[in-house]
């Protein structure tokens, strides 16, 4: 089953390469070299996003574990065994498949980026490029509505822009939509703002290297 799928995917990629190779020489009227290159770049991006999602363990909470062929892959909490108990609150991993009413289909790739970089709940945060990392400065919301723990955005925010865009591309374009409503997480009135201070989650971006605990590359020689 798994190997059949993989073979199918490899076949598609191969066809893409052949089209690129042939259209580069004799320009096909329907499918120019630029379009072929763009298609390849996009599928590369989705595959990079897939690898990041697998090795960051998104499926451990959002469904499917480490296996994209497993049922419920990224479809969100299915029952109470998926719930987390954070103090008095229950939180639930959400549906990350691109379904238009219950999943990521409701959000832009930029909103998904903002969720993982800044912890901003995509359903409650405007779809804009965030210009600061400090609430109230630039257009960072003065009263941010943050994602509930244990969504590990404080660690994931240190991925590069490109990596976060690759993940967003995979979630929007590389996964089949699954219609599945996840009940909202519970949380404190400040949407966890007091749990996500610099004291508790560290600074973003990182302090310059080497910090007090690190050794400069020159000294390692
Ligand atoms: C330790 C468990 C855990 C892991 C691992 C995890 N998440 Fe989450 N995630 C959650 C929980 C819980 C929520 C719900 C937060 C809330 O309701 O405010 C969530 C919410 C989200 C949301 C917001 C969705 C929405 O509809 O509001 C996105 C996007 C997201 N996660 C992406 C990811 C990605 C991408 C990864 C892997 C790189 C990942 N998560 C890994 C627990 C996790």
C-alpha cells in the first residue's frame, strides 16, 4: 500500500522532469519551460514541508503519528485520548487538513505561518504580515490570542521563514481535506499571554552567538 503510493508519486515527478527536459529544447505551446519549473518548485516545496511535518512530530498530536498513510493523518483530535489537561483546562489539537470549513482551508498560508512563528490563533488574527515580535508594537496585536499549550510554537518559531512556508504549503496543498470538527480548546481569558512571556519561552530571535553558555567557533579550533 505504502510502496504503491510512493511509486505513484515518483512516477508523477518523473513525468514532470521529462516535460521540463523536452519543453526546454522545443518549446511546447501548452506547457512552457517556466511553467514546468514553477510546477516542480511547488512540488519540491510541498515535499520539503512534508518532511518537516514528519520529523517535527506534528502527527503525534494532530493525528496519524509519524505515518502520512495512517488514517486520521493531521485530521485533529478524534476523541478524549487526544486531549491535553493544562491546569484546569482541556486543549485539543486542531484539524490541519485543508478542509474549507473545519481545517486549514479557512486560512491563508500566511495565517498558518503566523500561527507557527508567533503563536497567533489563525481564526482570531488578521491575515497580515506581522511587523514586530512584541505585542502592541508594529501591527502585532496588542492583546494577542495565542494558541493553547502544548502546541510547541515557542520552539517551532525558530524555524526559518522558508521552512514555515514549506509547512504551510504542505498543509494547504499536499494533504487531502478531511471534514472533521474539533471542539475548541479551553483556556484562560488572556489566551495564555501570561504563559508566553520572554522569561518563560525565551527570546525571538535568538541572542547573538556565542551567548554566555556557548563557545565561539574560533575558540573551538
Ligand atoms: C505536543 C502536541 C502538538 C504538536 C507536536 C503540534 N501541535 Fe499544533 N496544536 C496543538 C494543540 C493542542 C493545538 C490547539 C491550540 C488551541 O486550541 O489554541 C494546536 C494548534 C495548531 C494550529 C492552529 C490551528 C487552528 O485551526 O487554530 C496549527 C496551524 C498547528 N497546530 C500546526 C502544527 C504543526 C505544523 C506542527 C508540527 C510542526 C504541530 N502543530 C505540532 C498541539 C500540537
